[in-house]
């Protein structure tokens, strides 16, 4: 199983989404977050569908008409097992619109990460065929509900991912926490309070205990690191 570090920017009241991220304080915290992301030297990062869509695909979705009559078996598809860095998308029903097999981003901490889709077995054949056509890897982890521990085992076995940054959003963070799969927390705390519509670090969390490892002040932000007890 990979060692999972939940690495996030949060507000002072523990929120991870919302308008506070667009304030000068939130944007400064985000720059520190990206710097720490690059320093971790992980094998990949993981996000849920909504975060991947907001950060990378922009809501685009391919026309799957030419793949409608394709039948695809439910075997994992490993397109690149030797990539130096991976982008792991937890996308249960195959709703993300990738245009090729790698992330394109101006931040070198994300650019050219090979994309791995984590899917359920009820994902439409046409979507699977499309992913194969552009060289996006995918693995199955459950029939209709994602089995996170199975997904992590496959990521470790098939792609040699030993250290993974979990970078939200709230739903996938909460799923990892409930599965007992968060080994470490890395939190950049912006000096601001979020609004009422912002979402928490973990959605629908269970009780879990962590031990504080370090607390540092950097450019007005608090950087907190915890390890699971």
C-alpha cells in the first residue's frame, strides 16, 4: 500500500474550498502549498473527479459516438508503468474528459504527470475504449462503489506508487479517512476564515487520531504536519 499524505490548503476554520482561496491570503497560501508539493518528491498525486475537472479538464468531455459499439473487458489497462509521476483520478463512472494521457500544467510539480483513472466496473465501454485510444491508464476498484484499499494496492503493484499525495476535494479526502488510508496530514493554514458555502477538509469523516509532528510559520501561514497515531 502507498504511504498517503493528505496535502491541502485550509482556512483557519478547516475549509478547503470557496472564495477564501481567491483572496490575497488564500492565493499566497496556495503558492506555498505548490512549493511543498514539489518538495515532497512523491510518486503521484490523487484527486476526486470535481477537483480534477476544476483544475485540469475544465469540464470538457469527448464525443464517444465512434466508440458506442465497442465491447471492452474489465481488465485493468496499464499504458505507462514507468512514468516518473502520476495523476490519479478517482472518477467512479468515467465522467472526466481527458484529451491525452498526460497532465499539461505550467507548474512543473504537475506537468506531464501520466493520468490513471480509478473506475468502477459499471463504467461505459465507450468511455473505456476512448481512454485506450488516447493512452490513459485505468484500473477497476469495485463494481459500483469504489474500494479505496483495492485501488491503492493496485497503484502500488502496477505503477510502483509508494508515496502518494492526496489533494482533495472533501469527498475523496473523507473516503480515504474513513478507509483508514491517510497516513499523514500536511496542511497549509491560510490566515483567513471561509464563507458558509465552503467545504471541510474531510466530508463525512470518522473519528481518527493524529499526532502533531511540526508547526511552522511561513510568510504569515501556518504549516502543520501530523502523522496518524
